[in-house]
């Protein structure tokens, strides 16, 4: 049993909407950064505030680093290569993949304290989209499919529809925000 073109179109449409949202957030943040750069004035701060600012910036940079690592770990091709266990059923593979994404996300949930709301929302959207893709593909496969075959179908779908994956867009948003911090 394979995905119908209408179902595939629906999955692609969802991914494009999420991608468009992230592109808009990226554009808006870029615009804000340019406005902030134009209106910056040089003022002196006390050494204590400066130290706190440096310490806060270090925490932010570490948070962005962890979120970039998270996006790499939950990118479907990377996740599949890490979780690939021969001999398990497609249903078990589906559960392992979705559980791994949720676990990785939950492990990094406190990082939202140190990053912009837009960056956190982008990471959250990536998590939700990847879980949705896994569940969507699994729902169109025969119940007796192997985990290896399910992984193959997931990778084929991503290869045929590269815009379905938000991984690169989210990584760009996070990298952009890090560059803003370093200026």
C-alpha cells in the first residue's frame, strides 16, 4: 500500500506551510536586527552589568549550540541511521523513532529560557513535523512491514520531497541568531 498523491500533497502542503512560517520568522528577525543595529548607541555600563551580560551571552550561545545539535539529532535521515535496528516491525520502528524525537526534545526543553521565542518555536515545529511525517508514512504502509522497509520509505519520501524537511531551515534560523549574538 502506498501513499496516494492526495495524501502526499497534504503532507507536502503541511511542510510548506511550516516552512513558510519559519521563513517569515527568519525574515522578521533579520529586519529587527537591522533596525536594532541602526539605532544602537554607545553607552558605558558598569563592570558588574558587563560581566552579567557576558555570562548571559555565554549561556545563550551554549543554548543555541545545544539546539543546533538537537536539530541534527532529530533530522530524520540522522535519526534513522542511529535508530536502525534490523528485525523489528514497522510499528515498533515508528514508536522508537517518535519516542527518540520526544526524548531528545524533552532533554533540551530548558534551553528555551535562553533563546528567542521564534527560535524555540522553530525547533518545536521541527519536532512536531518529524513526528507527523513518521506517523503519516506509517499509516499508509501495510501493518506487517519491517522496520527496515519503513525506514526506507521514510528516506525515499524525504529524497523525493526535500522541501518536506524543515531541518535545514531551522538550522539556518538558529545559526542566524547565533551570528546576531556574536556581533
